[in-house]
C-alpha cells in the first residue's frame, strides 16, 4: 500500500490533472473561466489529526451540490428519517441531477433522493426556522462548527447568479408544490437552497466535512456529538448510492467510499473511521462531476486501499 505523504499527493495531482481536458468549466459561476480549467487541489485529514495537502488548495469555490449533505443532516435532526423520506425518496436514479421528467414519469411524484436538485429543495423546505434568514444562519453555524472555520461566508455574486439562472430549479419546486410534495413557501425553500449552494469553501473545508462524517459526527473541537450515528449512517448511504449524480454506481465500484460532488468541481469524500477528503477541480463532465477530481478520487482509493469493500479472496474463503 502506498504511504500517504504530501509528496505522494503531489505526484497524484500531476497524474490526475490531465483529465481536466475532458471537462469544461461551469461558466454560470461568477469568476469561473477557462483560466482555472486545469486547477486541481486536494486536502486529506485523518481521524488522528494528520493533515496532507497538494495542488491548488487555496482556491475558494461555491459549495453547489456538496451543500446537500449539510441540508440533509439538518433536516434529519429536525424531523427524523421517517418524516424526511416521506417527502423525498432514497433511491438512485439514471436521469440528470436537474431532471423534471422523473417527477411525473414514475409511480411517485416525490424526488428520487436528496442528492438531486428537486430532492435538495424539498429537504431545504424541512429545515426549521421562522424565516429564511434564521434557517440559513442555522446552516452556517453548523457548517462553521464542523469545518472549524468561523470565517466561512456566502458569495453574494454566486447567490445572485443562482437566482438569475434558477428557472429549472424554480420549475422543479412549483411542480412539487402542485403535487403536494412541497407544502411550505416555495420561494423561501428556493432562496434557502440558493444560499446554501453559494457558500464559499476551499479544499480543507470540504475535507473537514468528510472528516466530520468519518469521525461519527463529533464536534472537531470537543467530544460533543452533533448528529446521532443513525442519521450519519443514512447520510453516508445516500452519498454512496447517489452522491456522484448518475455516475454514482461507477464511483461506488471504482472508489468504494461515500462521495458528494458539486458543479463547481468540488468533491467531498469520507472514509469512515479513517479520513476526510476534499477536492477542488473546476472542469466537470456532462453529468456534473469533476473530471480531474474524479480521476484523483479513484487513484487515491486504489493506491491507499480506501475501498470499503476491500479485496475479496478469489478462492471463496
């Protein structure tokens, strides 16, 4: 097995960076252009507190769909698994993350899972608070605590862009209202969703979210458990089955640990009891996953033997 060192990560970065050529930068994100297409950074933090990093680790990017992990944790805390999954399903799907057709083409009108846009909007509607500002403040307080980074902030430019380019998400939300899936104020649910997507983080912050999941939901600065083990189990299972959009099955086989990607090129990985991984690589494929970041995730899994399913004996024993 390869030893985890900063030098190894530098080599892994250089091996994976060429895969950026297979993707494109999401030009709907402010300040994103072709000049950052080859950027690739990774941070890994172990449950023993060891930190490793390489590449372009200082670049802040919006959370985008990685925010869905945090939203799901808060909704589970507020209402529990049974209530949350009355509103949204827990099954993977083959359509794209912003699909409308799946809401009316199957036997159920609720979103397939919390990791697609419709599901995340439905989950955002469940987060408790008297108004959007209060609910978003809860989100930020929780995120700052688990990342141990009290300076995390929303990007107003990204937030405005999310709203301006949100016609598809607005359609999803109003369709869910028409079927009774979304029973709260639609615009408030959308506004909270846009805000969550627009929080800026770097590789280390993404890695610390993964570490929080890997360590069983404990406050990184104390022994306080912030989320029960049974909720964490639900979050990690959903990440494994649906976290990489409609390439989730591929990553379950090739990486073998829970991951969540965002169209900013961000990836959060968690290896339970072992480490958290944070990657930023802005070039994404047509499914919304980082091309260089995805290549790096698979290389790390192979070299460091991180696949949760391990290596089976070929003789059946």
